[in-house]
């Protein structure tokens, strides 16, 4: 009987031990699961918080980038406006129709070289006449002598409509000639005036001789030319005419344009018109610039 009780007791102890082990296993599994779930939950919360933070940072970064872009564009716009203002001031400070004297003179010299070499441009005058029937836009005015040996259109190898020519004995800037030049400047917008004298000029020679002319009109010519030689040591009244006399007369006529015409003077001062004096040489056909 005693042995049976001992066996029963041992059996119960085994069952109790097994139950205890089972209980502890269940508790441990539950605890692990709970911890794992908590960990996952924490990670989820952290991930969500991180995403929210990044979402908040992205708009902020976009705002900064946008602001920087706007500042950059504003800076470029200011720089561009500043440059435009500077260019506008520069353009305003310079005459809009400023004449390029050297370019116009170079073109005349090309024609003169052709004339000197006998290689004139072949011109269809009929076609030119028809094209110019409705108007003219000559760039160069020539105040020349009436001498038949010095036609400016031939000397500079120019076509119809290219030169606005005023000619009288001694290339004098008289009232009629001045009015003609003023018209060419104001209405035709010519850019350059060439006062063209020539060697062996009869009007200059008559003036240098100091003799009284037989008519009032001829006397008017010599009286207009005579001031050219005042104070000169190379061209003396009562002596013989020479190339210096011709050059002095051409230069004096060029100065008279500005002294006797406010229209011409204003155009020259604005840089819209330039004045050049020159002399033609018979032997070579060359035109030599003086001033």
C-alpha cells in the first residue's frame, strides 16, 4: 500500500512538472510575441514619423530652391535692364544719323581711281533714269567749279542720282549755292559735302591778278574769292596764281559753308554732315583731299 502511494506521488509530480513546463513555455512565447509586436509597432511609428519629417523637409527645400531661382532671375533681370539702360544712354549720347566720313570718302576715291585708270563703270543710264524718276537720295554733295574739264560725276565715276552737284566759277559758296546745299541736307538727307577746286582755275587766277573785272558780275566772283588769300605768304595779290592759291580758295569756301549757313553748321555740329575740301589735278586726274 505504501509502495502504491509513493508511485502515485511520483506520477503526480511528473504531471505537475510537465504542466509547469507547458505553462512557462506558453508564457515565454506570449511575451516574445508581445515584444516583437511592440517592436514592429515602434518601428512603424518611427518610419511614419521619418516620412512625415521628410515630407515636411521636401516642401521647405523646394521653397528654398524656388526662392534662390527667383533671386537669380531677379538679379539677371536687373543686370539686363542695367545693360539696356547703359546702351540706351550710349545711343542717346551719339547722333542717330552720325555720318561715316571715311567710308563715304573711300567710296569716292575708288571711283576716282577708276577714272584715273580709264576703267569706268559700264552704266545703263536708261535703267537708272527710270529707277530715279520718283526720287533721289544722293549721299554726297559736291560744290565744284564750273570748269568744263572737271565734271564730278566723271571724276568720281558715279551714276545718276549719286551726287548732288552745285557748280559755279571758283566753287564759291554764294547764297544760291548755300540754299541748294541746305535743300540737299534737309530734304535729301545727304551726308557729306566736298568742296572741289582744281589747279589752273581761271577764277582764282583772275582774283590773284588784282585787276578790276569788266562787269559787276565778274567782279562779284573775284571779290568772293579774294578773302581766301588774306595774310597768305604763298599766294600774293598782284602776283601769279599757283596751286597754293587754289587750295586756299577751296578751304576758304569750305569754311564759308559753316559761317554763312546755320543749317549746314548745325548739321555738322550734330555729326550728321561732314565737310571736306579737295583739289583736282589735270595731268593725272587725281583728286587730293585737303581737309
